[in-house]
C-alpha cells in the first residue's frame, strides 16, 4: 500500500536477492488495474527474461490524473508524480530495486502518464516507453532537465488515441508529432535515422549527451504487444540507459 493506493511487483524468476535489480514500472490503460497487468503472462515472462522486476502501478479510482485531460484540466499532475516517487522509494527499500535502472512504460492513458513523467520528472527514471498515448492538449512549452531517453510506439491507424489527436468533451488529445517536435527541440536531438524491426518502422534521434528520442509506428489500431515493449527496452539498453 502507498497511502490509499497500492502497487504490485513481480521480481525476476530465479532472483535470489543477492543483487539489486532494475525494473519496468508499467502504467495501465483506461479502467485497467495493477492486478490485471500481473495477469498478462506474456508481459511478465518478457520482463523477467530481461532480468528486470515488473512493477504494476494503479491509478486512483477516477483514473490517472493527467494534466489537460477531462478530469485533470486544471491539474499539474503533482499528486501522480508524488505517488510514482513513493512507489519507487518503497520498492527500492523493500525489494532491492536499483533506482538507476528503472524504466517507465505504459499503454494508452498509461502512455499519457509516461509522457508527463518524462517531461516533469525525468530524474525518477532511466528511460521511458509510452505506447499509444501522449500529452493532452498541446505539449508543454518546455520540460525539466535532465533530457530523457524516450521510445514512443503507436499504431498508424489508432482511432482511440489518433496520431493527430481528437476532441473529447471540452478537451483534446494531443498531436503526437507536436510532442515529438517539442521534445526534440528541448533535448537538442539531431537528425532522424530510419530503423526497422519486424513490423515497427522507426525514426531514431540522438542528442550530444547520448539520449535517444525514437518514434515507431506499427500497422494497426489501438493495441499493445509485448514485443513492442521488448523493442523499447532493447533500444534503451543499447543507449546505455539500462
């Protein structure tokens, strides 16, 4: 328990507690749960096979408090950022999680939460893998230092969180290209180079400090496959972030 909320954790299979381990903090989508994440055996096997713990975080009862979203139109996200920091502190103290090797990842609304963490609290994580989620409204004018490494993955025909955004009530989901452009300028990232991996078509940028900003599209709609997260982890590991 973290106050009135909780998280769940699965350490790598065979981990004997001798050494600290890195982790993937996974933020679920709309109406998801931490328990539901832990029932995804494919995800658990992949993260364990990478030698990492899986930490499934849980939104409040009304969902993630995402700045600019319908329930968070006037929110800074501070309460969510404090929750994530408390989860990391607790996991490090209880389970020997190596704070220098923790990746934040999530799908849909969870991906939106990951983008906000990357911008507001990059110090908490070694890298970020948002899938099918970005900022609500326009992206912030700037973000907090240090520059984060981000691998954004999205379906090219996503109708739930379209690449160009869409209006929902009094708000509008953000444009992915605008978020990437803002972060590219903020982090001083260089020109894009093309990459392919199975059905992922990617553009990768690197900045002088070695951080990466990668944007990958897959053919399809609003969906998640374990292989996409594996790719993001592999790219962050190759960049020295894991």
